[in-house]
C-alpha cells in the first residue's frame, strides 16, 4: 500500500482546473478571452492570479482596473480561504473547469477583505499557522522557530515547493507517541448553508480514556446533524481536500496527511453540503 | 526491547510475575507450591517454598542448557593383537579423562539431578584441532602422554579417541526442586535467599552468587552455579559474627545481611578470585533505638528498612567502600524493599501492601524521587499458551462468555472474602470477581462506529472472565433475569457464527461486546461484531479497589530504568486499553478501510481534476531554490585543514516536480574567491563522520571515490549537520527518482560506525563484460545502528547490532537523521546499540618501585589507546560521538587474546610487543585494558528479535518471484550455538522461534546457498558442510568436516548459487573447487586474493567483498566495497576486482540481488577496461602500496591513510 507520505504529495499537488472569464460589464478595449489555469488547492487566490491579472491587462485600460476580485455564481470568493476550500464549498459538484468571473470594479467591501500585497497574505498565513500551533503545542514549536524558518514555510507555499515547505512544516506536525496526538486538533468546519463563517472549538485527538477520536466523533460533537439524522438518510457531505473520508478515520491521522491545510487556516476544514 | 519480569509473592504465598511489556500480574505456573521468598535474575528465579526447600525456576530459551561429557578410550599396539585395549601396567586406564589420571568408563557417567536428561548416546569425536580425522576418530602418539596426531606413523604405539555425550537441563519454565545435600553439614531449613554477583566475573559464563540464611541464622553460599550448571553443586557455610535473619546480594560485589539484633553486616573482600568475600564488617542500624529488619543492595546502593517500617538509604556506597558513609531517612513506610537492575528500587508498602516502584532513580540520583504504586490487575487463570496468540480457540469460548460475565460482574457480591474468591478462581469454574470500575475497551473495527454511538452513553461496568469455561451459571442466581436470557440467545448465535468464520486479530473489537447487552439489541450486525470479540485480555479479575496484598517482591531480573515506559500505573483499564487501541490502529488490517478509501479518493480526485486539463497552465512553472549556510571544509591541498566556506545548495525543479541541483562550496584562496561544485545527480553517497570534535560529513562522487578523497564538510552543530544531511539526501534521492523503502533486490552494507547503507542495484550491475562501475553505485543511508545486515530476494532483511541484538527490518525506510519526509511514518522504531570503548593502562618495571606508572621518556603514554600513540585517560576519553552516552563505569577487561593475570595485566619485554598473561623474568612492561560501555539510541526500520543475541546469520537466497513458503534463516548465537529460525515467511520475516542445532564446538560463521547447501565455520577454524538440508528438512541431519586451506584458519564463509567462498584470518579469499551436485563438499580450496575482510556471494554467484588497503589516487582506503568482475557460469572465479565506496566499510550483502543482467553479445571480450589482477591490492603489505591493479596511483603524492571518511 502506498505510504502516508504519498498522500502528502497528492494533497499538495492537488490542482483545480479553472477558467477565468472577465465580468461582462467590465470595460474593455476588445473582447477578452477566458484564461485557463491550474490552481493549487493549498494556495490562496490572490497569490496565484497574477497571471490572470496580466492576461486581462492586455485588453483593459489601466484606469479601469481597480483591485481585482473574483466571483463564482454570485458569491464573491474570499481570498483568505484556501483555493481548495473555496472550490469544495461552492463548486464541488459542478462540471470542471471551475468558471470564475473576474471583476475589476465595484469591490464588494462588505464581503471581502482588501488584499493589497502578498505581505497581507503572508501575515494571514502566518497567523493561521500560529493559531494552529497554539492549539497543537501551545505555540511552542512555532515560537521556537527562527524567522528564516517562518520565511521558508511561506516561500514554500508561495513557490509551490513541497520539500521546502515540508522541511519546516514537519516540525509543526510532531507529537509524542505517548500522548497519541496533539493537544487539540486545529480544525474549522465550514458550511455552505450556514451564516456562521465556520465552527471552531477545542477538540482533542484522543479521548480522556486514551482512545483515538475519529472524524465521526468530531462531527458528532460539533455538528451532530452532519452525521446522522432521524430518518438515517445522509444529508450532509463532509468534504476534505475534495474527498469524503470515512467517518472512522482517526482525526490525528487525517490531520497528519491533510496537514498542508495549516496553510489555509487551522488545517482540517469541513465544507458540509446539504444533499 | 525484550521484556523482563518482576516477581512477587502475595500474602497467600502465590507467585506472580509482571512483564515489563505487560499489564497483568500473571500467576506463575506450578501454582500448587506456596512460596515465602523469591530472588530473581534475568535468566532464572530462586525461591524458598512453604516446605522450606529451595526451588529454581529457569526461564526456557530456544537454546537449551547442554553440557558436554567426554571420556577417552586409550589403546596400545602390540604385535599380536595390533591396537587393543590391553595396556601396560604402567599405562593409564583404558577409559580415562584427558589427562589419563582419572578412570572413567562410559557407564560411570550419571546425570547430576532429576532435572537433566541425556540428549543422545555416546559417540566418537572425529576431529582434532579443527581438522577431521580418519573414520573412527583415533589419534596416534608414540606413548602416553604425548602429542597426538591424526596420522598413524610407523612409531605410533598408542592411540586414543574421544567419546562425547551431551546432557540437557530439562526443567525449564517450572519450579525445579534443588536436591537436598547428601554429604557435608546439612543446612537446616532456609529462611531467606538472595542471588546476584553476575557482574563479579563472567568466567565461567553465567556465574551467580547465591546466598541463603537458615532458620538458625547461619549463612550459606551455593557453590558452582553457572550457565552450564544452573543448580549449583553444594552449600557451604559462611561464618558470621551473629545470627542473621536476612541477606541481600547485589549484581556486583555488594552483600549485606541483617542480624537478629538489628545491626547490619557487610561482606568485604569480594572479588573475581574470591566471590564469597573474606570478612564481615558490622554497620549500625540507621536508628539508635530501632534495629534494622531488612536490607537490599544493588550495584552502588543499599536500602534498609528498620523494625518501625522506616526506609533508609545508605550514602556513599561503592565497590571501594561497600560500607558506605551514612544513613538518610526516606519518606514512606515499607514492609520490605528490593533493589533490582539498574539500581531500581521496589517496595511493599505497610499501609496497603501494594507493590511500589521508586521513581526517578538514575545513576546520578540513586535515591530517586518518589514511590509510585504499581496498579495492575491480576490474571490468575490465564496461562501463557492461551494468551493472545491462540486466537481462534481463545476467541471461541471467550465470545460466548463475555456478556454473561459482564452481567454477573454487576451483580457480583463484592463483599465475599477475597480468599474464597481466589479459591473459586483457582477452580476456574466459577466466574471471577469483577470490579465495578468503569472501563473502556478498544474499538477498532470500522463498522463499529455507529453501534459505538449507540452503546457509548450507557456503557456498563466492565466484564471479565475470558478464562471461564462455563457460562457463569453458578453466579447468576441473583442477576436480573431479562438480559440474561437475551444474552444466552445471543451467545448461541454468536458461537455458531464463530464456527463458520475465523475469528481474526483484525476484527478485535472488545467494545462492541457490550453493545448487544446494553442496547439489548440482537440484530445480526451486532452479534457478528460480538463474535469478533476475542483474544486480548483486557479484563481485570480483581478490581483496583479490591487490590491484592503482597508479601514479597523481587526486581532482580526486571530490566527497567527511569526512562522505561511501563503500563503498570493505570488506575482504570481505560488507559491500558488506549495503549492497545493506539497500537492496534496502526496495523494495516485495521486501518485498511478508511485509509484505503482516502488513497483511492485522492487518486480519483487527481484524475477528475487533472486528467483533461493537463494542457492548462501551471501557476508556478519552474523555480530555483537556494539554501545557503556556513560550513567548514577540509581543503584538498596541503597542508590540509578545516577552513571556513560558504555552502550552497541550488535546486531547480520543473512543473513535473522533477528536480536537480548543484552543491557549491565557496572558499577564498590567496585572497581570491573560488568555488568547488558537485552535481547532486553525481553524488553517490553522503557519509556522516560524527566525532566528538567535528560534526562532519563526507560527500562522494565517482571521481572522489576513485581518488579515495571525499569532499569533507563540517557543520557548526549536530542539528545543523543533520538538517543538511537530510536535505542533501532527499535531493540526491529525488534526482535519482528513489523513493520509498529499499527494494527486495537491494544491496545492504554497514560501516564500522554502524551506519547502514542501501543501494538499488542497476540492471547492468552484473553485466558481462561491461558491468556498472562500482564507484557509480548510489548508496543511501537507512536509520539504525548495526554491525551486519543480511537479506534475500524476498525482501527479508535481518541485522545484528554491536551488542549482538538481532533485528528484523520492518520494511520501512528513513529513521536516523532523515526524519519527516524521507522517512516512512509507520515501521520506524527506536533502536539502541551498545559497544565498548577501550583504553590501555601501561606500566614499566623499575628496580625501586616495581611496576609503576613512571615510564621512560621514550615510552608511550601511561594511559593510551591500543597503539600507544594517543593519550587516553579515563577522564578525557569521551564516547565516540555525541550520539553515544556512557552506560557503565570503567572496568578491567580480562577477555583479551593472550590472557591476563588476576588483575588483568598482560606482560611483555617492551612496548610494543606481543603480550602474555603471566610475568616472566624479562618482562619489563605490562599493560591492561579497561572497557567502558556506551549506548546509542536512534531510530530506524528495525524491530528487535529477542531474546537470543546473535553473532552471525544467513538467509536462503531466493529470487523475488520465488514461491518458497518458509525461508531458511540460520543464525549463530553470540555463544556459538547454531540456530535455525522457524516460521520465517514473507509475511512474517521475524519468524517465530529458534531451533537449536547441536554442535560439538562453538561456531562463528554460517552461510546457506542455492539448493540449501549450508556451510559453517567453528570458532577453532574448522569448516563444516551440513548434509541433507532441504525445504522439507530445514535443519538438515549432520555435519561433514571439511579440511581447511593449509596452515590457515577460516573465519567467514559465503555460499551463492553454486560457488562457495571463504575468508581466513589472514585476509585470504578462498574459492572451493570441485563442488558437484553429487559431491557438494568439493575437493580443495583455491586462493583467489588477499587483503580481504569479508565476502558475500550472491544468488547469481556474484562475488562482492570488503577489501583492505585499496589505493586511490589521493589516498588509501581500508574497508572498501569491491566487486569481482568477469564472473560467469563457466568462470565462477571471475578475473579482477572493481572498486567501489570505501573507507571504513565493514559488511556488505549482495544476497538480495537476483536480477540477471541483460545479455549483450559482444564480439570481443574487452579486458582493457579493467586491470587483471589476482589480488586486491598491496601484495604482502610491502612497498609503497603500488600494485598491478593500481595503475592510477599518482607518483608524487603522499598517501594518507586517514584520508577517508570513516577511518577505522
């Protein structure tokens, strides 16, 4: 059987084929062709859409170009969510490629944060990493790291360097065997149907008695309706990295393999969709 | 780690053991005996039973205790009868011992006790001095006594032959009564007993001191206990100044006793020569008012208990001052204390009669920190055979019981006296008492999740009684009747299912056992989960609240230290079960479902999201990544020295994640900036050269290998070095596309530093006539520390550590420094190894003071290494690298060739010379060797195969497609026993147990080749072929003695498909000629080469060696991997050597590689590429190191022996 390490690669090298189309009301000098790109699931939109911007620059006047923002079927896409999450959340059951509409006007101030430069993303990314590590190791690991290690994490993500990223990230993923896992599993549950941005609570990877918690355990506690309902019919789809793991999957293991998500927020995120 | 046992006796005299790996007190077999006292060491336990007799419990081993008896048959020639038993009146007995002084006929030999049995009948030894004799085994001489030879000459007037018979100790794993003494003063009944003293001397092997105290207060010592005589021979009295009540003997030279009046006695003068000691010294009781009642000693500690139950620690005890200096009162009140291995302390508390372990006892803090109670349940009825491994049977009756028991446990009458209950338990018909503790039992099966949710809320108190044969009827009278009926129905259902399907480990799911009960549900899914309940006993028969009362504890054989992880302190079973569930959850069968699903889904996802969109542009196309650092570099030119350099690794990667890189070393030379570079894809090996001064590593390319001069770099810290090594390793592996575990074909090698390397053989590695040059082989490091590794084509890989521990490869990769990415997540375990560091103490004789440490000005250092060139004092000598830590103190080493005197000295006329173990007239100098053990703890894909320590091993070579079921694996124990491993298969490479093969002398090397040809070499150099080994008869039937090459003693043998090669003690490589299927022993040895250390012959008869003194263009290399070129079916000896990586290589095995090279038909066999040479290098160790094979030696350069990475 394949090794867990192969999963890390699979997760990291996950790509979503995307077509970027300019919003119809944007003012162009000539008709703009759609732009096609493979987006890394673990990255952030604003980090990977320079090419998109350049593409549309060719057909637009500089003064017509405000801050670029992206929208999918009426939903403005939050740049501070990882790309994979956005896709799973909003578009997972649609045909590929993912059709994203590109806007340069009318920035939706109430929905989106401004992202003026990569530093903003980096700051957001690092704060997510830190938040996760506080949950995992009381923040000890991240605080003991040097500035250059932080930089390497970020550069690894920015340049899509798996090894560079993991050379540092593995330190963040260590835990003692005796404890059976981290202090708390950093996770966020995102729902398509909820107004709340996400569910985030403290949850240990093992029970007080030392048994491993599974994905099912977590959901049962955080979001009971996602697991069972009265008529036994499955109403929700639990998606992580574009797949639906079995509820019996131990949480710690799931986190170990999906840990590239530390990038995005606090790792495991569950877009739950009503079926 | 192999487990060891803590022994204890409860207040009813029943003996229990607790394994360091276990979580239960197990009732000792032979439970009919009641014991008062126990004293244990690792191999055995002695006890005084209720009948005041002494009993011995020897732990069984795969290697039996066997003793050789021998006697000589002597004959004299006369002209009438020729050789006959008629001897001259002045001659020796016709049957005698070796000296001829003692008359001993064959039938005069008696077994020493009823615990022994004869192995076979008497037979004649047909060898002399490692050489086979004629049939009949006679050896000839001119007269008695004289030198005997195997050849009959004209003047041979007498002859003799040796008869051998073996007896075997048969009473293993049971209490064997020590026969009471027939002669001499018969000791009155014993009252106390204590064993120890194994560290005083290892001559004879396994020697123990056993001290005993009789009811009258006399002290006795048991004589002659050692490995081959576990029972000892006789009790001798040791006079004491008073009546003794209790005695304690430590592992080394401490013996303390308690007098009736309350003072303590200390034995003085215990030494190698006089293990009983010479005199007693009285030490006062710790407290002036209250006398001592109990004492316990270790290596450097003494603990005592006074009559008021107070515990005391003796300060300042060591072997120079066995009396110590003063008492320190400790917290806690104990009935007794016991000191075990590593000076760990055990006690039984007055208050609750529980067994306590002293926490935090380390060599620097011998008194420890706190007492901690051992809280584990007892398991009275479970016998060893029924434990976890007898799955099906255990599962069968277990599954039936569970619910009923859990019902009964709720109801059970907790107030019934424990005594009655125990007797009930003993009968094993009545259900045992269960605690009312809430417990959780691991659940692992995937389909259990939902039902777990149902049952989770209302989890009932635990159940127990896996051992009860019946359904618990006797205790069910006062139970709720409703669930009982249901459960019985379920029971029949489930046992019916069990019959149909096998109960499997992977289905273990104890949690669900409760589901039918608690939810009172009887649907089939749940019942079937019930049927899978089995096999792992997590129940307690005695709850923690009803805890046992202990009377005696002994940790003398219990190998724990302050770091050992023990599962003994669980106040609820929950904790213990969690350990189980964690470990279970990593077994492939358990994880299969969800894990496989994720794997499948991910690849589906990739397919779905990428398949049709590969033409889309990537966000990040290609990039360069540079990592820089400051290092030191051992510069190439003279004078060689470490200089500061800038170090950079540039990596480029394309969108397809292919990558490559270059290593740059920027240095300044004469104020001019220069650089040196190496392409990552040209690097063949990275070798850490950690020593106590530099955190260095060496980088080799094919060119550097030819030069025998690597790029040597040193990082500032060990961590930095490891980071760089991990990164470089990863880059190298990536650039060559090597990922994951080593293949089954892989070539394994080890260095003298214990580092393990593996090479994926290229298909053209054995190509004829153009094989892949050896120096281009890429080696990557695998975690762990081993002396040798052996493998075969089925991927079965075993290794042996420097401490002779056997390890089996788990199939993982990584470990050591390559954590994280380059390492598999499962299958990596902690590995430890221990080796000794030696220094020499040198002295010179002068007329005034005799031998003293004042030498001549020209002399070597008075404390030095073996060569005398380097000063090595006790204080200044450090462990080999920061990875090693000292685990013992300096002690004199008596086991040196040449022998020593009683103080370990060896004498010689002058330094340096050959040393001998006794003083002669002209000996002006002497030396002795001190040894200190150090230990490394690392990680790697290795699991220990306890308990037998190995010297050598061999695995049957097979091709990777081979359908062989059980693979032959043979080992030689570090004591020289020949062992055959049973049950080694692809699925369970560790096998199950050893089968001991009787031999007349200890062995040292063994090899099994194609067609089950097996060859072995004994320690005396005699060579044997084992007959009739086959798949059906894996142990073979008898040994055929093969004559050695003239005047040479062989030391190692390797057997390939048909070729047999051997190496002798002088480094010559020999090829066995004339082997045919009908005569597999062959006819003679042919010399192939010299300067050979080790040989490995592969399944295709390929020949690889470790050679010494291989000359490179810059330097000379010891311990070099060499490949015999030109080996073909019709030319099995090949024609020349090709040289690979070197500089401290110790071992190689080619025996996994069964890939035939693609056959290329070449018009002309080209020999020009490789020099034809019969010897590896330097002929006869002579002039300048130039040989025919070293045509590329640079004339003007001076050779440097230490030019290589790992010097040895």
